[in-house]
C-alpha cells in the first residue's frame, strides 16, 4: 500500500487525533474572547470531542462493511481488520461515555478544562493503535501514547493529595513495566534471528511465520514472558496488579471509569493478537497463562469482598474481570476454539466497558452535592432519595456479577463455552466458581443501596440533576440490559474474530 492509502485506512485514528489537537487549540483561543474560559469550554471542548468520536465511529463501521480482507498499512506495521476495528468501536464507546461523565464531574470540581477531553482523545488514539499494531515497536509507541495520557488523568484533581499520589504510583510502576516490555522486544528480536537463521524482526506476522517453520528459542520465550509482564501490568493481571486499587481510588471518579475500561480493552486487544502469533509455541506458555487467569479471578474477587470503599471494590473487581478475559487467551491455543475465543473476548470487552462506565457513572451522579460518594455507608438507603440511581446501580452490579438477563451473563457464558471448546474444563470450572464468589460483594452493594436504611436523613438538594452524566448512565444501562436479552452483536463479533485468520 502507498502512504496515502495507508493514511486513508487509518482515518478513524486520524479523526480522533486531529480532534484532540483542535480541542487543545480551542482552549487558548477561547481566552481571547471570554475572560472566564470555563464558560465556553463547557460546551465547545466536549462538543468537539463527541463530534470527532462520532465521525470516527461512523467511518470505522463503514470500513467493517467495506473491507473483505485485512489491510496492512505502512509496510505491515499496522493491520486494519474486523478485529481491530471492532476494538476501536469499543474504545470509542468508552471515550464517548467518559466525555459525557466528565462534563458534570469537572464542573462540580471547577475543572472545566478542555485538556481533559484532549487526554481522553489522545489515549483513545493510543488504544486504537494498540489494537492495530502488527509490530512490537509500534505496539510500544501506542502503549506509551495511551499510558502517558492516563497518567495525567489520574492526577488531574490537583487539589487532592490522593489524586497526585495515584498519578505518581501509576507513572512509576508504568515506567517500570515499559522497561520490561522493551527488554522483551529486544530479546524477541534476537530470538527470532536464532529461530530462522536470518536477521531479527519485531514484525508479528514475520515472527508467526518463523515460529510455524522453526523451533522457538530460549531468547524468544524469555522475550515473550517480558512482553507479557508489560501488557499484564496494563491489564491489571495478578501479580502485576498492585497499582490498581490505589490508582482507582485516588483518581477522579470519571477518570477511574475511563482508565478501567480503556486500558483493559487496549491491553487485551494487544494480548490477543500477540498470543495468537505465539500460538505455535503454546506448549511453553499456556500453563503460565492459565495460572495467571486463575490467580487473577480468585485474588481479585477475594480481596474485593473485604472492601468498604466502592471504588476500591471495583478496582479489585477489574482484576477479576481481567482473569475472566485471560481464559480467552488460553483458549486461542486450540484451533477449533480460536474464533469462539476472539468473539467471546470482544463481546466481554464491550460488556465490561458498558457496565463499568455505568457503575462509576452512578458514583459520579451521586457525588454532585460537594462530596464523593465512595463507600457502602455513603450508599446506604440511596433508594429513598435517588430511586432511579439505585435501580440503575443494581443493574450494573448484577451485570458485573454475571447474573441474567444482563450483558455480563452473556459475556461470561461465551467465555465459558469457548474455554470448554478449547478443552480446558478446569479453567471453565474456575471461571464459574469465581463468578459465584463475585456475586457476594456485588449483592452487598445492592443491599446497601436498595434495602438498608440511611444512617442519617440527607438534606434536600436544590441543585440541578447532572444531565450529561445521567445520559451516560442511561445509555450504558439500556445496552447492558438490551444486549443481555437480545445479544445481537454475537454473530458480528464472530466474524470479527475470524478476521484474524485471513
């Protein structure tokens, strides 16, 4: 492909990136006309962001319908297929919901600054490129593009010491994980040369070809392990998860929601493509992946049970959900289950995005009275003064627990079936048992919000309802229920999963 054709194929990514630049330019320009730049930024920055996200999503859908084969851009460094485009749509969904949540949250905290929306857009660009990366160097650049924006978002609440602490922890540990990734890339480069008796490469397509026609070397497997550590950190897999609860608790709630979804979606998109490339050598790594999956499911759920802070509970819950998704990574080693594993992972990533954004969104909605609603005590008796918010929170908790008729149940069922098809019954049983444990602490949240009496009567509030946060929550709730009752995207995602094998 020529460079112009490659740029055309990357138009969804370019639209989001250019929109981010426009949002950054709009901020100083507004100060020339308005003394208080927060007034116009309430609508201009967020509106520009939503328009850019919408245009990118429309073009991605058009590409899915138009492309019958995989498109390799920039000499094969990036691959645009149904899988990467489907992941991009999930990332764009997360970005749109995050923008809606942020509009009210930033106004409440006097932080109506356009750079927050630009950070959402730039991190989305990084996530989309991670899904499309067909080269380890490109994957690293995309990973750092995503990460740098998330570090700033974690510390965006500059008046909060906890927010600054969260950003520092995330940055230091993220930089450490990036070092593992780079060192692993160097080892893979050397190991690929040994395996084929020719020059080294960082191209995933070339690595897959050499593994199919040669024996994996020690350097190659060592490099793969280090790359898995780097991506496992971003996905919050055990034992690379220690940053997660502190960062989620300290970051602004709207940023926590976005980080929980976008980082996980992008990391698992990269992991799925990377481990599919390494599938010919699965005998060397499948045992480690299975152990990581089981540890993540049980450690995340058992630690979540002990939490009183809902944000920390959701942080440990995200570790467990990473474990559920890791079962799909193990399942792709079976040729007969690869399509099912990819489609199950895609569906679960979409489900996780909707229900997690919704759960954090309810916390944003309930925090409009000058204090953060974060603990189970804060949620007690919410149904008496905010019945709709309490019922919506119950929907998201049921979905996170995998209880029908929600999207979370369908996602876990697809993962369960894919794991069985891959001949991994032990992993499927572990998934089911971990889901039963998780139901306990999700039901605790519902019990506190809907069935317990408040410790003290809340004063009546004359503040207007957070319109945009409400819109984000309602959109998430509608699709969480609708796609649980009628999972219409499953066949589409099956096609997207099979696109990896063309």
